[in-house]
C-alpha cells in the first residue's frame, strides 16, 4: 500500500519544482524581453 505521508512529501516537492521552473522561465522571458527591447 502506498504511504500517504510519503506521497504528500513527493507531491509537495513536485509543486515546488514546478513553481521553481515556472519562476526560472518567467525570469528568462523577462530578461530576453529586456535585452531585445
């Protein structure tokens, strides 16, 4: 049987990774826009 506590930790890490990736992409897009403008 899956461990709900472990699953919660994994999904939390996944959410954090998603947020971090989104942040990086946002920063990249913003810096590209700044350099092109």
